[in-house]
C-alpha cells in the first residue's frame, strides 16, 4: 500500500514538473504580454586605432565606399549608436535582437587598415578644404560686421563649431600620416550594449548586456550582465515549433539543434509558414516599438511566437530557437532557465508578501489589485487589442475602444505612427513616417507635433512645425554634406531672418522669402564708414550750375528709394570721395580737376573712376590715364561697368566683355601701382560674374544695389542709394558704405592706395 502511495506521489510530482516545464517553455503569451515584452536594444560602438606617441583615432567602421565612417580624434564623435527591437527568451536574461547592419570584426589589423587609411587620407584633405573655405567665408563676415549686426552671434557660433571640426580633421590627418609611414597598429572594436527596461510606473532605464553570438545582418543573442531577467519584464517562450498543440502547421520538417556546436538533427526549410508575413495571422499586425527598426517579433493567432523580422526577412521560430542555443548546450540553457524562473518566482512571492504585510494589520490582496499571475509581467494600464477601421489598422493599448497608451497606427496611405496615444489622439513621444520616407519624432500634442525633429534624405531639421508637419517658425537644418541653416521657416521653406552657409557659397545672413535669399538688412549707425561718388550731375541740375561746399560735407539722409534700418539720427561724416573722370575714349567730366583738387585740400581720401563703353579697352585705359590726376596716396582707380544685355551681345558676348574689362584693369593697375576696383550692379553679379574668369573675380568689387538688402557677394564698397542728401551739395547724391570697420578702412588707406 505504501509503495502504491509513493508511486502515485512520484508520478503526480513528475506530472507537475512536466506541467511546469510546459508552462515555462511552451505556454503561449497573451496579447498584453506580447506588447509588454517588446523592448529596445542599444549598441554604442566604435573602433579605437591607437598610434603610440601620436594619438588615438576612432571610427565606426568602413562604409561601402571603403572610407572610415565617422573618423574622429574624439570618441564621442565617432561612436555609432544602433537601435533595434529586442525581446527576452529566458529567465536567465537571454534575449534576441538584430545584429548591427555593418559587418565589423572584433579587430582590424594593419593589412586591412592600410588601403582604407590611404583612401581616407584623400577624403580628409577634401573635407578640410571645404572647412577652410567655410572658415574663410565666416572670417570675411567677421571682418566686415560687428556685434550690432543681426545674426552676428549665430555666424560666430557656427564658426567655432567648424573650427572644432577642422582641428579634429587636422589631428586625424597627422595620425594617418604616421600610420602610412610604417607604424604597426591595429584597431579594436569597443562596444557598449544595453537593453531598455520599462518599469510599471512607466519610467525606463538601461541594463547592461553582453554579446553571446550573432550572424552578419541577422539575429544577435545577448544576455544581461547579471544573468537575470529584469524585474517586471515578460519573457517569450521560444518554441522549437512555431505552433503549439493548439494550432499545428501543415509543414513537415525534422527538428534540429545543437549539442554545443555540433548538429544532431536533419534539415530545416527556409520558411515554415508562407502565410506568415509582415502582419500577424488573423489580421493582426506586428508590434514594432519604433516603426522602421528591425527586430519586431511576429505572433500567431494563439499568441505563440512564430518568428522575428530581420532586415526584411522572417526568421522563423525554429531558426530563432537554434540561434538562441548556438552559444551553449541545450540542457545547460534549460537548467539556467529553471534556476532563473525559481529565483524570480521566489522574489515575486516575497515582494507580494512584503506588500501584503506592509501596514499594520496587513492589507488585502484584493485591495492591492495584485495576483500571482501578474507577478511575472509588466503592470501597464489599459487593455491590449487591435482594430481595423476606414483603412486604418491599430494595435496597442485601448481604452473604451480608442487608442490610449502605447500603440502603432498604420494609415491607408501607408504612413505609420508609433508612440503614445491619449483618447484616440497622438499625445506624448512618438515617431511618424510619411509617404516620402521622412521620419518625424518628438512630443505630440492633440494629434499634432508643435516641435520636434525631421529626418529626410538630405539632412536633419530640428524646430517647429505647422499642422501639416511643414517646418514653420524657428528651426535648424543640417545637411549630410555640411550645409547649415538656422532661422525662420514658413510652409516648409526658408522665410524670414536666417543664417545659412553651404559648401562653396558665401555666408548668407539676412532675410529669406519663399526659400530664396533676399539679402542682408543692415543696421545703419554712426560707427560705419560712409562715402560719396559724384560726377557733373552734382553741379548741373535742370540747366543750372552749382558748386560744392567741401567744408560743410556731411551725410544727412540715406535716401528714400528703399527701406533702411537706421539707428539714431543720420548725421555722418564723409570718409571718402570718388569722382568721375572719363567715359569711353572721348568724354571727360569738366568738373573733375576742380573737384579732385578741392577734395585733396580738405583732406578727403579721393579716387577717380572711368565709365566703361563698347570701345576697345586699350584706348579707354590710355584715355583715362591721360586725363586722370592720379597722386600717391589716392584711392585705387575704379572701372564702372553698366552695359546693357544688348550692348554686351553687340560686343561679342560676355566672354568678349570679360576680356576687355581685364585689359583695362591690367593696364591701369600697372600704371597706378595698386589693384583697381570693379563697379557693377547686383544684376550683373547674378547673371555674369559667376561665369567670369577667376582673374576677374579676384578684383575688389563695388556693388550698386538700391534695394532694401545688402548684396550677398564679397565686396569692398556698396552703393546703397542714388538719392541721398549731403550738406554742402545741391540735389541728390550717391551714398556709399565701406564694407568693414573704421580700423580696417584706415589699414586699407595705408596698404592699397596709388603708389
């Protein structure tokens, strides 16, 4: 009788153990557990290339062009962060995620590095040249502006950023040169792996993990550093068969596995269920944490784990099972799982007991709302479910039939939102992908994104959005090629005040309209250097002749032809004077000699200019030099080019014009001992100057632009108005401003005048 009793006890215990093992290993998860169990893995990694006695270089890896991705002398600059979905598959803290998309060995030796470094040396030189040009542009801006100018601080802040990047590349170049000369080096991969764990309160933290094994562009197996499943986290039952006894697959195959690293089974097909696609069975979609990130698990209609999406391919449950056990013996993994499950169950029981006996007299379990069945999964609020309505499909937390909590919505136009919801609206942090493939991330409010980030094919925008998710208001845009803009936006285009600097372009700090740069809206004040240019028109007005009182010259009005931002009262001294001398090869200003001598007597820096015509430039230059009274210390001669399009065509086109202009400038430059100035209009700059020879572009430029905005080219003087007023001169006068400070103007007078 006793033997029979012990026999029943033995078989009863064995059945309980088997039932526990089945519940531990094969029982399907509920919908709530499916959603709660998905977490996120993060890998922060880079290679460290240490060169003794020089420096250490860091890079993320080698890209498709055989260049070192993210090369920098600063580790934080080179580190690459890779995110993917992840989910735990054991109580011992083992989890499945996606291997990094880049194939990167643990170590790269000199033989592998040398070809990469040779190619990188050339790329570094090219990037340094781009930064040199950008720094030169900002240096020019700094020399010609002051702190009172709008946007000055933004330009200088970007200047410091580009300087830091340039110095970093300079350091990289020195180190690469040392390696190429024969230093024996190797690069070692440094990787920090963490897994996000969300608590019942909704807060999250990152738990350290280590890599057990991985496939290239495939599945990666990790394990937490403490070899335990984090508290409150669900683990998925990773079955060798994707369908349990509740739902058998019509496919037949032989189970396979590993004993250590040795196969003992037969063969497994690539796909075990053709019906398993991006969506769950029975119309349920997969549950991505952040849409577009690989690693999302795929579940069957009973909640069993059917597979995992990795780089657009479905890894079926048997393949995941093999991957998860490839690093160790199956029985050892099972034993670790049993130990982890026992430890976790004991901790949960103690935690429940502590909560029940926390207060005197004890608190009832019903009051706490805690059951033993809830101890091993997250306690997030809300029911879990899915629905399809009007072409929209949602899976996540629901409240009264509406999205409320975490969830994913797929819209009829194939756009996707993944993140937080509140009463059916997007509320809280989320990521939205539109039909163009752009991703919008940030904190949503009542179904709109007031401020956040947008990533597109060209770069990253950070700032404010309108209701249509177009950039609107303050925002910053950085292109992958090094371009930068910060300022105002309207309906997705640059509109308002802003600063932009793109490779190969000048600094554009001013007013934008509908994506086009209008120009800089300068602030005029008494600290700027003003001057005038005159001709016979300041003497002959409506057939009456007037003189100039050179002792009383003072600028009292900047003109009314355009709006100007003026600080204080306009009462500026005249700092320089240009006087028309000749035109073509026959016309002479009859007042030239009288005016130039009077200006010299009163101590004004004075210069002469020639009005260019269609005549041969050699004759025009000779005529100017014969008639001009050039003296040592005078301002450089100026060539005034105001030909119409018809006149340019009559000359033989712009190439012929450029040739003739260069002849005049060379001849006059040699005779005067200084570099002449080129006077042109903004229209000439836009239509002709860009295609001019480099020699012509090298001459200092005087721009005539009477609009509201300053010309956006390198210039020496700007003729800002033709209708200014000057005390001592009758009628309207051309008002000019030197593009620089008073100290720079004094230096110009010392170094660039007639010899």
